[in-house]
């Protein structure tokens, strides 16, 4: 009768290789899910800003102050949110290269809301930039009095995320 035997070195190495491969696969998938989650948060923030802009324009129209819509151009889009996004630094005076990953800030010089992504394996920004940036700009035609008919938040650098 044979006694209990342990794993041979070969069996142990095969087991370690299989477990390591599975662990790396799971880790890669979790990072991909985390990046997709980050993209969802950014997209949600942009939709909320757009909703706030529409409410501001509607309020101006209802009160007969269509001329004030032009004042929205170049404004800080965060002021149209109920609360700033997580990681918002305000109007950031430092260089954008000093901004930590996951931070939002308003560049008052360029009149842009910017975000530095934490994860970007599936993100391509035009010109190889490291920041996603948006600005409130006029859209559509002009009103009879020459005012702006509508504004919207637009990306200042095209990007593709996933």
C-alpha cells in the first residue's frame, strides 16, 4: 500500500502557471471594467451638465431674456450641476500637467472644463493629448435680434473611448 504523496515539482509548476494565468486574466478584465465605469461616470457628468444648460436656457426663454443665452458661452459648465463632480479642483491656476489622474478642473484661460482620466487603455484623444476637454459653444442659428439661439457642451479635442 502506498502512502499519501505530495505534488511533484512539475505538477506544482503546472498548477502555479494555471493559477497565474487565471489571475492575470481576471485582473485584466477587472481593469477593463474599471475603465468602462470611469467612462460611464464621465458620460453621466456630461449629460448632467447638458441638462443643466438646457434648464438655464429654458429659464431665460420663459422669462423673456433670450439675450442672456449668449452669456453661457465659455462659462464654467460645472455651475450647471447640482454639485461638482468628484475630484473637481475648481478653476485651476497650475499647469494641466500637474493635475492628478481622476481630477476635473476649469481652465479659465481657455474656458474649458477638463478631465484627466485615471485609466486610458481604450482611450484615444486627438493629437495625443492627455486631457479630455469641453467648452460651452453656440449652436444653431441666431435669433432675430442677433442673439444666440442655443448653446451646448462640445469636446474641444475629438476622442474615442472604447
